[in-house]
C-alpha cells in the first residue's frame, strides 16, 4: 500500500487499512516527561511506512543532533491495532502512534496538545480534523499531504470520444454511454480490492452537506443514511451503470493496480479513487502526469462538494516517559521545511498554510486545486462522523451492487442499519 493511501486510511477508512482498536488504559495517569529528558523516542509505525524514504530521511536528519533520538519501530500492518492497543494498555514501549480519535479513549491515552503553535499554521480543514469531540486537540499533524476523492479520467480518451467533463449526474451517464459506444470501458471499478469501492462512498458522501449540516443529524441519530436524497440519486445511478454494462466486466475480480493501468493506457476512461493514486498513475506512463485529469462527482442538480481528509493525527501516548522529547520530534516533522519535502515527494492537498503544491504537479492535482478553489468542500464525512463505518459490511454490499445483485435501495438500507448498529456498539449518545 502506498504511503499516502495508508495515511489516509488511518484517518478515514478505518478497518480497510490500519483501523486501531479502541484502547482503554492509562486512566488518570499524569502526563510525564520533561524538556530536559534525554530518553529516546519510540515511534510505532505500520510496516508500510517504515521504509518510505522521505520519512526515514527526516528521522535520520533529526537524530543527527537530537537530545532524544527517535527509533522507528515497524509493526506489520495487520497487527498494528493489537500491538498499539497492548502497549497503550500496558503503558510501555510507545511514545508516538497514529490512528483515528473514534477508536480510542482519547483523554486517557493521549496527551492534550490544545494551544500548541502548529495549530496557527493549519488550514481550517486541518484544524477540524485534529479537533476531538470534546473540542480539544490531541494530535500533531502528520506532514503527509491530505487527500480528496472523485473521478480520475483519461483526457485523451474523452477528447477522442468527443466527451466533455460532465457537470451533472445525467451528463455523467450520457458521457459513459458515449464512451462505451466508442469501445472504451466507461468506468473501471476494482471490486476485488474492496477498499477501492469505498472511495465511491468517500466521493458521494460530501454531497449530503450541500443543503445543510446533514452529518450532524446523522451523528445525533436524528435521520437515517437512506433518507438523504443526494445519496439516493448517486446509488440509483451506480445501480443503472452496473445494469447497463457501463462498468468493466471483471468488476468483482479486478484489482486496484489493474484499474490504474486501465485508465492510464486508455482501455478505460475513468476510475473513482483518492488523490493518492495520482503519483502511482504518473509513474505508469511518460505522459500520464499530463493526460490524467480529475473532476468531482456532480449531483443530479449539477453541484459539487469535495470531501477533504484534513490532517492525519500523530499522537503522543499519555504514558510516555518523554512527552517533551516527543513534542520536539513531532514539531520538527510538522515544520514548513520538512512538510514541504513530504509534499514534494507525493503532492496532495496541503494542510498547512505555508506548504504549497509543487509548480510541476500532475494535471490531476492542479485540477483538484482548481476544484477546491472554485467549488464547495467539507471535511471528509468519515472524518466528521462520530460513528465508525462498518467497512466490511459496506464492501460486501458494494460488491453486490456493482455486480447487479443488489438494488440501490437495499444498499442504502444496509448502510443505514449498519451505521445505527455501529453507533449503538460504540455507545454514542442517541443511538
């Protein structure tokens, strides 16, 4: 898994990548450590992060003259949740870790970082994504750029078919029919890698906020997910695309890598995914950086709303013996100089006001920047939701939907029932 994709998964995709178990422990233990402590810092990372050059280079540069050197401890991605949970419960061998607030007993396992200077440099979405439900901040921002979600398309294929970028859901369907008539797969979905199907969900969910703060009503269990007109429109469209043969025939066996290759080589016109895919697509062909574009999925009425992942959080364990040393390292990682290196290595959406997208960024990235500048955006719904999404059940439902084995109405009922059950299981008030 690509580093950026993993980082986003930690913040927004729960069980798909590195969902961390809710952790108890720590109790009312005092935050320990002091500015003069020279104990080393243990930064526990998923294996998929451990050998990423920009991260290891940053750690090496910091350690060159650090009073408290940092050690990266790699944990296999599939075991990350249990290892972090055990260490937090035991109060040992962990100083810095990653993961979403919704999966932790936050005040009891994380150091309160409210008021730290880095907050003054964050974008609004960055601050929102690091603010817990109690209004406090318990995370430093990861230097990894943020992401958004939508349609990546081959501009050459569109041009050859005489198709323009659609500005409404009906235009999207008509464009797909025109592309199919030219012998091109209109939309390629990678159903074997089920997490990719959830990127459609990440793309359409923000539309719920076009007419108000719908996510707040969902968080309070004042409405159901199958009562949102904007989502009903999108899933009815997806159902029709599947039934009308506008998706790839191997939708249930196709992989993420195959989807990238298909849109880059032009055998498919579009994919729906996150902006982390830009760098990977750009590496597949010499002209991919200029031939792959991006547009948000439009609503039936022709409006758009992009979901922004915001900043991924890096937390300091409340049981750390060197809180000040951990703060010093995370302040370094979040510094303009280091964060810019992460941006240059894998361009994305900046969470910092003083870190910018490189001038030579791929076309898809500049399209995203334009869409954010000219259109509406909101914090990614999974980040704003208090309810952990039941991803495994949602993936199974998506696979049935795109295979033509489930109706849009049944999909939405499954989602609504699953979110309510998840809210009850998490003990969220109102559920």
